[in-house]
């Protein structure tokens, strides 16, 4: 079973941008890491993998209000950072799902 690239910094651009509170980016990172842990089990069923990404994305959707309460929002820079992270994960694990499909449930 393949382990994720420990040198890759998840959501790097969001952490570097002071507009996004680190404690909220940490919540997104934790959701992403749950998907990574699932993929590290060796799961190859695309439906199950998509379901995991859908759950992650819906949970990120639920954080929008908390971002707004902290004078931030999930906007273009966040979308790009999350998208880049998801694309890297898909490539690393050689999953045949496009990044936009993986986060298809997003409303940000």
C-alpha cells in the first residue's frame, strides 16, 4: 500500500495567506487527511473513493459560516488551493478521477 508524500504541504497557499485563519485551514486539512488515510489503505474502487471526496467536500461546505464569522470566506484562492491539493492527491495515488469531479459537491 502506498503512503502519501510526506514532503507535500497540504493547502500550502491557504496557510501562506493571512486571510484564512490557520485554525480553520487546519479543519480542512484534517478532512483532506481523512481521505488520504482512506487511500493509503489501497482502496481502488472509484465509487468508494468519490464517495469519500464527496463527504470531505460537504464537510468543507459546512465550514463556510465559520469562515465568515472569522472575516474570511471560501473564495477563489481557497478553491484553487483545495483543488491543487486534491489534484496532487489524485495524481499521487494514480486515481482516475478529475479534480473537479472529486470536489463536485462544493458550493464555494
